[in-house]
């Protein structure tokens, strides 16, 4: 939700989604949506594009992986 909120304009949202590999028509459909941030955050489009690999590239770690690491040590 926070990432979606940072992309303020519909044009930016569509461009970012296309850059993440979403087909053009779906990117424009979701980018121009007037739904609130929390509704969009639960959408299948964002779940597919902003998955764990996206967040790990941004420098964020999974809490579950961190827990597993600490539990094994």
C-alpha cells in the first residue's frame, strides 16, 4: 500500500506497473483505478508484481526468513 501511495499520478502508476512486467492494458486499468490504497494493495496485480523478490531487491528482508535464521542459530 505504501509503495502504491508513493506513485501519486495514474500515469506514474501505469508506467511503474509496465516496468514490473504487467501487460499494458492491465497496467492502465489498475493505474487509473479510483479505488482507495488499501483496496488496491489487496489486488492480484500488485501481489504478482510486488512479490518477495521485489522487496528483497529494495533491501527489505522477510520477517519469516529472519525468524528461521534466528531459530536455527
